[in-house]
C-alpha cells in the first residue's frame, strides 16, 4: 500500500465501493423478488379460501360486491370470459393453483394482467385482479442506479481534481531534465495550487542561484586567466632555466585546472548533450597523450584498437585524467593503458584505495597522502562517463590499482 500511487489507490477504492454497491443492489433485488412472490402467494391463497367459503354460503349480491371490494378483484362478464378463454389457453401462464374439497381456484397471467378463475359446484367465475401495482421495486431500482451513478460521478470528479498533479509532475520532470525555463502554473488556490506555487517559487530560486553560479564561475575563470597569462609572459623573461621551468609548469597546471573546471561546468549542466560519433580508440589515446603534461616514458600503451561511439572530446578528457591520476599517485610515477575484453583499463603500481570508489568520485575528495590537485579528477571522469552512458570501475590486484572504463553498450 505504501508504494501505491494516489491515482491507483483512488481507482482501487472506488472500484471496490462500486462493486460492493452493485452486489448489495443485486442482493436486494433478489430478496425483493422473493418477497413479492411470497406476498403474492399469500394473497391468492387468501382469495382462494375466502371465495370458496363464501360461495358455499350462497351470499347475496350485496355481500358479493363487498367481498370483491375487500379482495380488490373485478368480476368479468360471460362475454369477457369467453373472449379471454382462448387467449389464456394459448399464451396464459398459471401462477397459482389451489383449493379444497369445496372447489378450485386458479390464477392466470396474461400480458402482465392477473385473472382469477374460481370453480365450484354451480359457480364458474372469472375475476380480474384489481390490486393497484406497487412501484416499490421500480423505486428501488431507480434509487440503486442513482447511487451507482452518483458514485461514478464522484469518482470522475476526484480524478478530474487530481489530474493537475500529472501536469505538475511532468513540469517538474521537465525541469529536472534540464528545461530550466519551465514554469509551473495553476489557477486555483487549493492544496494542489499551493504545492504548484511552492515548486514554482523553488524553480525561480534555483534558476537565480544557477545564473549567479554561472556568472561567478565565468568571472572567476576570466579573472584567473588574465594574471596567469601575464605571469607566463614574465616567466619567459627569466634567465634561470630551472626556476623558469618550475614556474612554467605551475602556470600550465593552473591553466589546466581552469580548463577542467570549465569542462566540468559544461558537462554537469542538465541541458548539455554529448556529440556522439564513431571513433577509434587509438585516436582517443593519441589525443589524450597530447593533453597529458607528463613524460611519455612514464606511459605504456598496450591496447587492441576498437571502434567506439562516444563524444571524442569528453572521452579524451576521461582517458587523460585517468592517466594523469595514475602518473601522479602511482608508486613509480608510471602508468599502463590497456584493453581487456572490450573495456579500457588504466593500471598503476600502488596500495589499494583506502575508501570505496564512490568516495573519490565526489568533488574535492582526496586521500590524506595526496598533496597535489583539487580532487576533481575522478569526479570529472565519473560525471562525464555518466553523461556518455558508460561506467567507471575499480579493482586492486597484485599490487596494482586498476581503473576500468566500461564503454556504452551498443
């Protein structure tokens, strides 16, 4: 029950209620039909006993008329009896038959009209049942249908009242999927309207925060690039080669971090869509080597070339970051790039990771021994692979840390 949606719960609730109401209505109709048959039998039994006993006394005409009124029957003339006799014989149904040694009484049904035939020595009488028809059954049917219809109307009214929730859900999903210009509107000031307004206010607030963050990131990267560029120009004027080399490496590292932050900002934007294309793994590795700011002697490559459908720029950045991490944090500052059963592996010497892989895929997380970088490498790798439909894995065996990239399944 906890996992049932509101609409499903309402469907079940009203379905059970309607089913119970219909079952109760049908049981009532069955009971009422049986009750009417019993009452009818008692009435005709009373008529049978009364007629036979009174006819035995040979009552006067006045007494007979009083009897007819009491029993609510209408005597028929011989002509009428004669015309009805053939019809009763052909299409009439006997609904009651009774009597005694004094005589016989039979009741026939002809076109929903009851005729009572009394037969006694010297007396053959035919009467028309003049009892007014009771409309209790019709009233009960009308009431039952009204209640069922009313319940159905309430069911439809509740569904209509809840229908804006589906629209609200779709608009929230659209916003979650990156449609940042989505706005939620609802004209009524009921509970759903208040929820819609709260979500709309939240969306506006998130949009403002996102715009503020983007503006801050752009300004930050712009302001950082200007002094870095100036510093790089000044460094080129230094005569001390060793100092010059260290400073150049520092400025290049800063430029690299700014580029990674810019790429991370782009990838984590919900509206960002990768540009998939078919490309060979060897081309990706070559592009990664060009971005890698390390000695080539520290990198070993043993891959089986294969075609991949991916975003070239992003997958290049993934491989580059994994190689860079292996070189920085490996025991011998060397790393191997290899393929294994269709997956890409980056292997480096070192102790196993102290924490689960999920810890290192969070931004700004590092092991205590790591003194360089901002802890964004695996976070960037993980974020990019998620957008590309790939997975990042890790295992440690024989003194080696192995990071695995599982390509997107075709």
